[in-house]
C-alpha cells in the first residue's frame, strides 16, 4: 500500500468499500491477507477465523485493493501522491475530500484541513466508485412509468434483483440528464460526505454547478469546503437545543430550462446509506416556471404543497435559501399530488389552516380529506430508530401519535384507538442481513431507552421485504400507514425522515389550562399520500392492481410478521460489544 497512510480507526470492523477511503487509510488486517496472496490450491484469499464473521465484506475490500494497488505497480502507486488543490487545467480531475465514516461506527479522529492537502490520485471509473451502475438517459422514462406514486426504493448492492426493479433508484439516476440539465442545487441533509456527494456530481457532469448544502451533523471538512470548491456553500443548520437535530433529507434541483424538481428521501448523503440499506425516495414531476404576469395563487398544488414547502424553508432562517423560495413561488406545482409534512423546532399552536407541523399536521389533513376508516384498521409505524416513548402505550403513542393518525373526515365520536403495530428489525433480522451485525449500524436504538419501555415488545414486528428483495437490507426508511389486508386497501401512507420519537413528531403539553402547544425538537420532512389526491379514489390498491391502477408500492411485506417469543429488538449496544 502507499506509505504513510493513516490507520483506519475502525480496524477490523471497517466495512467501507469506497476507493477514496482506501486511498487515505490503511488496514493492517487487510494488508496482511492481501500481501500473503491467494491460496495455491483454492486460488482464493484465506480469511483468518477471527475475521470470518465479516468474510464477505473483507473479500469485497480485497477485490478493491486489487484494483487500486496492483502488486506489480505498488511502487508506482506509492509515488502517485499529488496535491489535490484544483488548477485551471485540472479541474474535476482529482477528488479532494475523504468520506465521513458512518455514525454506526463512531466519528473518525485526526481530520483537519491540513490532511486534505495531499492525496493519492483515485480511479475515475464509475464502477469502482458506484456499486450499482445503470445506463444513463433512461431515468425520465422510469419516472413516468412510476406514476402516479413516484415512490422508489434505493438499489441494494448485494441484492441483484433490485438492480433492475422498475421502482429501484440510484443517486446517479436522480442526477440523470434525462430529468433535466442541472444548473444549481440544494442538498438538505443530516450527514453529508462531501467527497461521496461531489463524486456523484462529477460522474453526472455537474461538478462545477453551484451547490448549497445545509447539514445537521458535525462535519469538519464542510467548514472549509468553500476554500477548495468555491461553488459549494455549506452551512450547518443552527438548532435551538443540543437535543435538536436537523434530520431532513431533501433535494432542490434547478434546471437550465428554468424548471425544477423536489426530491424527498430517507437517505443521508454518504456511501453506507446507498449501499445495503433500504431507503425511500420520492421524486416530483417536472415543475415548470409560471408566466411572469401569473397571479400569485396560480400554480398551487391541490394539496397546498408549494405553500407548505415555502413555509418550511423559511423556518431555516437562511439567507441563502431566499432565492430558492422566490423561485418556488414562481413555479407551477399543480402536478404534485401529495401533501408536504414537515417538522420544525419550537412550540406550535393551531392556526387558521389547522396545525402546521408534526403529527398534528397529519391530523388536520386527515380530518379534512381522509375517507372514514373502521377502528379495527391498525396504524402501522416503521422507522430506523425509536425514541423514549414513556412508561406505557398511553403516555405518548396513544395520547399523541395515534390520536392524530386515527383521524378521518367523520366526527371522532366514541371510537376505540386503532391497534398500534411497529415494524423494527429484530436481532435475527440484523444478524442475517447482507452486512451481518454491522447491518445494524443504521439502527441507533439504545439499550438504556429500550429497558425503560418493555411494553413496546408486545407491538413489534419483524422487518421482511421478500417481495421487494430487501429482507436482508436493513431499513433506514421511515414510513407510517393504515391498511386493511383483508380488503386489500391502503387508506394513507407517509414517507418521512421522522423516526418514531417525540423529538421528530412533537408532543403536546399536558397543561389543560393553556391552549394545546405541540413541542417539536427536530427539522424533519416527509410526504402524505392520500388516495383521493393521487388516484381519485378512497383507497390505494394493496398487493394487486385495481381497475388499471397499480398497487401502492409498500416497502415491506404484508401481512406483517410478529416477533417470535425469543426475538428481541436490535440495539446499537450490540455493535459496541463486537
């Protein structure tokens, strides 16, 4: 390997397969196996017994080392260290920033701007950088075929059937020129690996376009990005408390023909989230500019998506977003058929349009537009983390979340709470995943929280997604729904960044002497699919098409699979014990 590389802080637990990472960090356990070479009889690498649990990952990493550091050119590779600072003749030829390690394995140490001055030159073969590559120029037809839902799941590297699934998407496809020639963009996300992101922009041919990044997680390399990439502006979202999180995952893409597009997803912008994790992505139709003399009310969606989106973006109090808000105001959103569901930090009360944010916003919309639902139809929740929910199901799940999610356009009257069902990966789900126990790196539910709410296990269901070839791809997607398996009907569906927590959805104060105030800690963004606005009927088809309308593409299998008596939810603590 090239000399003087830093040793990867995750040692044997590292499962990255990004060439940039291996050009910056050495891995003694991999170097030892690689230098030993192939077994003379089996012509395969010999993986030591103590590393056998991660054998599949290690073999993939070794294959990457073969491409990056061929043994007959090792000395040449060692000498191929050069400055990454751009020149006018080498722009877009070099990658500058090391990927940010997954939060599932902690934060790396020793990163500083001085470490960005010299890096080995990396391959520009997209297949060495992007594990699932599809043919360019076809995304527009794929999006048109995905109507009326426009709802995709990300490709799973180790599940080949997903690579050609019509409702599978990759990051490169989101940036595909067939959807429009990107002129500038905004990326709002929690975790941003700027090297990974700019790598995708490079391969999409838009590396030199203006990019605004609003991020939530502490990311040192983003603090100095503008010095090296003048067209990239990165701003850390200011939060009111240390317990608040800017957790939204959203893209705003502006095209050269003055149209634009909105993308709402559940994936962070770094390699691991687009590798072997189930993520959801919604892509808007093309949103064309209004005529200069159009009325200010023209071009609004039947769901008021444009107004809700603008109100949400204003809450960031970010001057750099003002031109985007103005652009949205001058754009025709009438083709959008879903509701925008946002959460913003603070205390919120009901206004003229009902409750503006969180689970209370869902309640307002359901009360106005949702067809009556029998109380026997459960509310199904699914997320990648679980917050502190209280000492029993009544404390917050029923009194707040279910009280909002059970609403429809019929007066509530005397009705029972619907059954609560929670899809969350079990220990066995994770241990049998594509990445083994490390597949649980996107599931930060802690033992300390779980121990305080033992009642929750009664309501837990396995993660199964055989129909979508994703049972072994742990879910970082977050979704909420009400459906009836017996009559094959879905009443509504929510795709969102919001986990099952008070911080994400909000919690009402319990003081009866003051007006109800919903307290929210996080920024979150999601969508509510209501059949009346999407297909003009009371319910979505479940499982099979109905009168030519395709079934709603649920990310998991139904009927749900309960936990076995000896099952337990996966806890982040299990990773620390490896």
